[in-house]
């Protein structure tokens, strides 16, 4: 009865002669008891009522009466179609993104980092003269891919083993034992740690203002004296230095010491940061409290300023501040474009998840930021 009444109403609106009820029925049903007056009648509502009442799809009614002139029916129907198409596009996009992400080699082409600019940023910008455009550049570049990080973790570790040259027959330790330190090449030279099982050493600490100022005092580094933002110099990591500034320091130090210093590659940096671990952070899967300096790390410097280097416990290789405090430049080009270089490690004003070894970003080699520094590396025989 409901079906016949619905079809009768729709046929009437479309100007189509209604069909008679099936032979099993006696007489015509009283449809006035099932629907509202004609002035308020909505074919769409009836078709939905028919669908709910019988469990059958309303496509037949839609196909048969597609030319119905009722504007309410047309608008509601088209909205339904649009919403359905939108949902299909969204789910298709997710599926395609997951498919593309699964084919990315080593995650180097993915800028897996997102950040928030704290509420105090406006005040800091005005007091320190920081360009809003510069902050926006980092904000624009940063994005996170949790699924990608977890799916590629095992593959990433295997690729690192194959890409970085090892000492024959040696494997990296799983952690827990501090490794022997390399000798300092000069009084002002940063101390390096030899990474066991690999043919490179990396800075025990990030380069400090004290070490940078020694370069400037000796006539090197182009005479550039980066601002310390009023936080102090000395043992704090040097900031407001771009990739080219780091190269100027390396050139001065190499000439002074006779050693071939350089920046670590992206792979070397990650190996050094992990120190044989497979957890989110080199101290475990939870950020915990007071393990590093970031926006949410539980330290006295969180989201306020840099901390002096060595303020927290080192990782198993004896490297300090590989996560948090300041981002660190590497020598690796971004997608073959060497005008942009990658950096790692998170900073004092970025989130805990941004410190993970799998998180990286890139900037133009001319970009100087108050949360960006560097540490040194060296190839060893």
C-alpha cells in the first residue's frame, strides 16, 4: 500500500498516469492517510519513506521520475549526489596517499614534521625582530605522517645499514655502553665521538657560541656574530646561523686543525641520534620529563630559550642533545636541490614528536633562525 501510494503521488506530480494496484488488492488505497496535503508534499521525502518502509532502493523512482519539476526534490537530490561524490573523493585520496607513501625510499622525500607557533610568538617577534615570513616558512614546510613513520621504520633501519660505510665485520651496539671519544684536534675544536661500527665521528655537542666566537676572534667565519636573543652565549648552542655560515666555520676549523671537518649526512645524523635504539626517542617511546628541551619536555627551558649544551643525559653513544634544544643542519640536499638542505632534531619551541629521529625538514641554505644550529662530523679511517 505504501509503495502504491508513493508511486501514485510521484506519477501525479510528473503528469504520468498511475498504474492500477495489483490484482490481489481490492480497490484503491486511501493515500490521503499516508501523506501530507499536496501543497506540502515532497517527492524526496516520499521516496525516502518508501525506501525505509520496504527496504528497497529508491533508484527506480528516481530514474522513472527524473524529470520531476519540484525544485525541492531536485535541490535535495543534487545535494545528496554531491555529498556522496565528495566522500568518494576523500576516501580515494586517502587510499592514493597511502599507496604513494608506501613507495617512498627511506622517507627522505617526505617532510614529516609539523609544528605549532606558540601563543607568545607575537611578543617574541616584536622584541627580537623576527620576520613573520620566516616563521611562516617553517610552519608551511612542517607536516606529519604517523602512518608512514611506523610502516617504514623497519625498512629505514635496514637502508641505513646499507648506505653508511661500516668497519668490516662490525655491527652497531644496541646501546647501554658509552663509546670512546675522539681526540680534540685543537683547544677550540669541538669534541667528536667515533660511532662504533661506522667510519665517521660526530660532535659530542652542538657547536656553541663559545666555539663560534673563537672563530670570529681568529678572523674567521666572515666576522659574523650571530645574535643570542638575550639568552646568553658561552656554552649555549650557536643559533641564527644558516647552512653557509656553518660551512664558513668548518672551513676555518679545518684550516686551523688540519682535519677535514664537515656536517653529518642525514643518514649519519639519524644513526648517531638513535644510538642503536628503535624507540621513538633514544630514552624510550614516551617523551617523559626532563630528557630534553622542547615545547612539552618538562624542562626549565621548555618553549622559552635554549639550554646550555650537555644539560641532559646523553644517548648510548655519548652524544648530547641529539633531540631537542636546536635543530641541526646536515649536509644532505633536499630532493637533489642543494640550494635547500635538510635539518633534524627538534628544538626548544617545537613539539616532542618533532624531535624523533625520523622527523626532518629543510630550508634554503641562506636561512637563519633562532632555533637552528649545527654539529660537526668527520670521516675516519
